[in-house]
């Protein structure tokens, strides 16, 4: 059922329940056919009011901080598969209470904490993150498998075998990638770490598996996962972030003003690219907007400006089929995965509401933000 954006407050993130359930059903089908465990990565989607839907299909969640592990325990109703780049000593005991798995990013972290894990009242499975040596991420800044990456242990460091108590290996090398890319990562992983795999209970293949994207080769993914699991007789875990909420919702914005400087018209919106769509500036990428296109000569064309005081809070020009006016709505597409979790309250700007568009065709406001949310962050 199409969303009636006229029923939505502005600004607001809108999650389409029907589309989210469709993604979850597809992912659960992969999970069942391949015989693997697929878990939610909070870094991509942490909107916990929607977790009752998620936990009906997936096998838990992964956490990368104490707060994420606690959220998993409270709202996913399960202990977390926890991986931190580095664990804080003051948080570690509490972290263990919320975790079924603990993965270490370095051997020094493993040596520092292993006795506490082994002496904990409840069993926790320990693992190591390793660098598989191949990734399809082309931008060096975002490549987790470069030779100088701070993420993961290299094969040479495990040349003498696995440390005591290690039951699993974890790698994360992909970003919105294909099954064909996973096949290449696994080949590199096996070449470097294959001699250790028969000693393990599990392998976590991380995220970046964009199986809900149109055209993704689902059958190949199932074949790759099933073959790997059967070859080494171990549990296979995936933790996609983007695939869960891929193309499940939008950001609704309103034109507040139109200014012209140096022959360029800028539509000022009640949202901020810096605050509410940071990936558009960090990655960067150009968001799609309903009814807009790249600049077309002769069509009404505008730069889009955010509400913050930062000079760089804008997107380059878009063309529309009609002249924009104050009060017009702009609908930014695919604004739920990763975007929603990275928003800030810089400048004290009004944070967009979080709204669920239900299967019954009605908006359900899951969260409204008020002054106290902004003030409470600082004291």
C-alpha cells in the first residue's frame, strides 16, 4: 500500500511496515535454505520499536558497544554476538552479562580479557576477528581489509595456531555487496585461514550482504553458504546491516524558504544533511528524491539547503517538473538503513519524528523528539 505522505508530520523518517516485513521474509528464507544464522546489526538499523517484527524472523543481533549489547538483551530478548574494536575494562563485566559471543580484534585484547571470560558464571563463546585480505570496497578510507587496517588479525599472527579457548573466527569485508563478492572473500579467507577452520565451532561472515537489493543472486548466496557450512561442519553467521531496512522508508521534508545567490536558487528545508543525512556528505552519495532528477536545462532547478549553520550543509542541484514553493514536501528515498542511526542534534535542530506506516495504511508515531532530548545530552 502506497504511503500517503500528506498524513505524515514534517520532518519525519517513515518506515514502511509492509516493505520491512518483505525484506525480513526474504532474509529468513535465505537463513532456512542455507542452514545459517542471520542476525541484525544495530549499526545499520537500531529502531527498537520495530524489533518485535525483526526477532520473529532473525536469530538475534550483533553489538559493537555496551549500549548496543544492552539494547539487544532488553529489546531483541537475546544475548548479543558482541564485537568491539577494543573493550573498556570498566565495562567488560557488564558486557559479558549481555553477550553469548565475544569477539576480539587483537591478540592483546584476547590475552587481557580471556581469563575473565573463562571464569564468568555463564559460558561465552570467544572468537577473533581476522583480516581475510580481500574486499570489493574501492575507497581506501572505508576498506576494512587493507594491509594497514586496524580491523582484524592477519594470518601471520596465527601461524602457530588458535589461542586457547577460541571457538570462532569473524571477518567483515563487504559493503552493500553481491554474492559473487562474498565468494571471492571466502576464497581469500580459506587461503589464509583454512587450516584452522576444522577446529572451530563457528564462522561469522559479517555484514555487507545486500541480499534484499533487486537483482541480487539469492540462489548463489544460498549455495555458497550451504557449501561452506557443510565443508567445515560449523555454524555460519551473517550480520547484515543495510539489507534489513534496505529501501524500507523515506525522509519527509518541507521547503521553508527559497533564496537566490549568484544566480543559484536554493530551497531551504526543515531538515539538515549534516544532522539527518550525514552519509550524503561523508560517503558521499547523492540521495534520490521523488519527482526530482539531475539538472535538466529549462526545468526549475534548485540547490537544496539544510537548516544548520554550516556552510557545507547542502546538496548540489536538482531539477523538478514544477517551480518549488514554500510549503512543498520533498520525499528523500531510502533513508532508513544506516541514515537513521547516525543522526545528530547539532545546532539544537528539531529531530525528525520516527513514524511507522502500518500495513493498515495509517501512520503510527514511534518517537517524537523534544527539547529535553537535546538538553539531556549535555547534562
